[in-house]
């Protein structure tokens, strides 16, 4: 009688999936990133929050102020009027980014999605301004829009459109829109790249099936492509909101720290900069820390609201 063949023992789960990292080894990988996060992000946030509850004499901490710095920020002049003026401009930057940056970015990404030969070329062209420092972009546009020697007005005058050769950064009614458009021009490459990646992840068979059923290109985009892009739209919206509320480089480069002309380009971060470094107030650290805390809480609350709304929309769709 033949001896039974010895079957190989089944490998353990640890052998199949690889040796699991021990807890000390896992911590060794996590601790450097955690240390950087704590030092560069968490500690400044906690410090700013604590500074906002104390009075300051220059850089010397005084007594406990409670909510006094917040009352000063929201109720006393010139902080109160400047705060709401700057806050309104930040919301305008966000609305302008949604219209000019994200909507155009989606349209351009959709057009480039079907182009095989020149797709990468145009994506690179649109992404180049996004890779340049916002301060550089702002200074370049301030030179181009100069009413004295700027090429924009020179070209308009050269083609007989002198009525459109305006003081773009000197008119209070135009300056904020210049900042909106310059910001959208620089950052439009960001949504183009993200939407392009999301469009590439959509199965072509879905649209082909809808096309065979007689759906037009517009209906396929509205009822198939757009719903499938909901997660990407949510991510881009949140990042755009955060970027718009923290905008400083381009407004500073185009209009200076005072939000010239006449505060028409003032934003929250410029107000924070003036309060902390240019106000001459002995309690500037306390008031500016209160401003930073209010801005952080507002950004956090609205970001969570947008994310929650998008996730609910995803559940209904899928």
C-alpha cells in the first residue's frame, strides 16, 4: 500500500501577507511626521488660541483678557469695519473662483479629455502659472496693468480701444475684480488636472451605452459624467474655499498691505498682517491672534459643511 503523500501545511496569515510591523517599528515611521505636524502646525494653532485670551504689552504677556480681544476685534473701530469689509472680499474671491476658475477648469478638462495628441501639452500650459509663486504672478500683472507703461493698456490704445484703457488697479470698482481674475488665471491649472484625472477614471463603456440609447452629448455630461464627478467637485470646492479665505500673496503684490485703493482689495490675511505688524497697538498680538482663531474656526466649519453636503449627495447618487 502506497504511503500517503504529505500535504504541505497551509501558510499562516502572517506568512501570506508579509511580516507585520511591530508597534515600536510602526511608531518609528509615524513619529517624524507627527513631530513635524506638532511643531509646525499644531503648536502654532494652540499658541495662537492661547494668546487670544491674554492682554499684551508688545511681546510681553499681561493679564487674562477672556473674550476681550474678540470684543475689540468685532466691536471696536477700526477693526470692526475693516473685518467685515475684508471678509466680504474673501467671499467674493471664493465666488469668483467657483465661476471663473472651477467652472472653466471643468469645461477645459472635459474638452481636453478626448484629445489624445495635444492633451498633455495643454494640461502643462494651463498648469505652468499654478507652479509659479503667487507673489511673482502678482508683481508681473501689476507691471502689465500699469496705466503708464503697462502693455495691456498700450495694446488697447494701439487697436483703437482707448475707452477700455482703464486704471485697473486704481479704480475701487475694478481692483477687486482684477484680483479675482488674476487669481483664477493662476490657479485654473489645479482644477484642470484634478478633473482630468477624475474623467480618466470614468469607464468609457458607460457613456457608450448611453450613446447607443440615444443620449446626446449634453445629456451624457449632465446625467452621467457630472454625477460621477461629485467627489472631485467636493474636494476642489473645499480646497478652493480654503485658498480663497487664506488669500494674501496676490492681493498684497497687486495692491499692497492696505488693500488699496481705499480698502477695496482688502482681505482677511492682509488685515491680520496689518493688525499684527503695522497697527502700532501694544495689544496687537492679542487682537491678531483672535482674528486668526476666528478665521480658522470659520474655515473649519464651512469646510466640514461642504464635505458633509457632498457626501450626502454621493449617497443619494450611488
